[in-house]
């Protein structure tokens, strides 16, 4: 799993995350990215990025079908099993907790 945290979810940060994926996955592999329909994923900036990186294929979950959006289940588990059990006094502590949980 490749994970990252950012203070916001804008096209610029999303493209940086896609760069991270592109760098970490072997060049000979095609990459399939499943995305929800948040507007950030459909911006002109992201579309230009995808045109320059043809091995990444985007697949969008159906609108209003959260049962197919597995990341929502993942976030629910992260929240119930890790974040609610801890006391995070800063954004840095919260970020460290998320990174630790992802790595586990």
C-alpha cells in the first residue's frame, strides 16, 4: 500500500501523490487507480497529468454507491480501531498515528 497525508485534497496534492505511486511501482507494470467522484480527481490538471502518464488507468466508482468505495470502509476501520483509541494533541501526532496504522 502506498499512502500519504496532506493538509488539503486539491489537484496539486493529488498529482504529487500520483507521482509517488508512479515512482514506487516498477516501470513495466500498468497501474489501475480506483477513484471516487470527488471533483479533485476530475480537474484539468489531473487530466493533463494522466495524459503524460499513460500506464496509470483511472477507474471511477459509480456515483452514490458508497458500498463500492472500499476506501470508505478502510477509513471507518482506521477511525474505529486506531484514531478513537488515541489522544492526538497535534496534527503531527495524528499524522504519525495514521502512517503507523497504514504500515502495520
